[in-house]
C-alpha cells in the first residue's frame, strides 16, 4: 500500500502548483464550498492512481487544489464510505496521500442526523468527540512511517481549532452547537430505537462517515477540525416522518453558505 500512496501523491504533486497546509473533506451536499476555491485545479478521482470512485449522490468525486481564505487548500469534493463496499484502507486512502503531500491540518464536514433533542434541522455542530461504531481503519500491520501502533485519541479534534471556530462564528452571529458524532456503517438510516440508544450512549448526532478519516489523520499526526450539518431530527418521529436522502442533501445545501464562510476564515487563521 505504501507504494500506492506514493504513486497517488506523486501524480497529484505533478498536477498542482504549490503546497497546502490544510485539506478539507466535503460531505453530502456540501460540495458547493469547493466552488469558492479560486484558481482551482480540478482532478477527477478517476484520474488519480489507486483512488476509489465516489458513488453517492452529493459527492462529485473531484480533488480540488486552489485558494480559500487567502491560503492554498486541497479539497475533496466527496468522500468514500464503508457502505459503498470499500475496505477501511480504501475509505481512508486519501488521508495518507494528503500526509505525503505535506498536509498538516484536516477539516472534515458531514451531514448528520440530530440525536440531541435541542438540535434543529440546519444547525451546525462542532464535533468535539466521536463514538466509533465502524471497523477501526488501523486494524492490520502498522505502517510505522505514518504513525505509532497505538495512537492517542483523547484529543482527536483539535481544541485550539475549536476555539478559533467558536470565535469566528461569534463574530458573524452564527450560532453553533457542539457535540459527539456517532459513526455508523449505514447505508440504512437508523431506527427510532437506535437513535434513542446512541443518544443514551452520549451521542448528539449520527452519520455514516468521518470517523475513519479522523482516526487515520490522527495516526499520521494531522490536526483535525470537524463540523456536522444537522439535516434531520432523529428524535422526532411523527406518523408521517421518514428519513429521505434527498431531504438530507437539501438541508445540507441550505447550510452551505454559512459553512463556506466559517471554513474559509478558519483556513485563513490556521492554514
């Protein structure tokens, strides 16, 4: 795999002009942030050696290099999921490629179902911690060139970045939530009993991504910031309630402008 990571990194390095400190992974319906990247170099995943293909609605499947917030960034317009049939090594493949490209900071975003009963559709939640219910992507032979066998996860989400984001949001009068993200396999949405179970376990929002990427990023020594858009209320089950993928993307799109503003300023601060 190390050869595959390096071949992918070498290909990307030849296609871009410069180096970035920060990479951003854009989740369901949040790809519009990539449209704000100036002087972009757009590389379809299909052109990058050993990259997987994104098969999910709302994930365009492009790697974009350019300027955001006055700093160079590398953005994934769509991610890979375990439920697509990929292995955990394939799901997290781009993270180690980013490490080889010199990335120091990883910002992750996603669409998530609200478990916390105070959360509403359209809320933005800073991820302060997570509960991993997916296979751990570090299972198997450890690659010491990336990180230690047993990486610490007590501060998976960078506390300094969280403070920066809270200050940025306050300066724009944008309210933020803060909570624990529960990462599940999907692709089926959760039952009412499952929502209740994970709420009692300490979760505030639930989704089908992000956690494997964060684990591999921390293993590789990257600083991580994460944010969820609450796209449905997983505690409110009226007689006509259903979880609908199109509604998830619609709700995420409606929050895109706020996300773009906040992420651009955070990049400017730390990138």
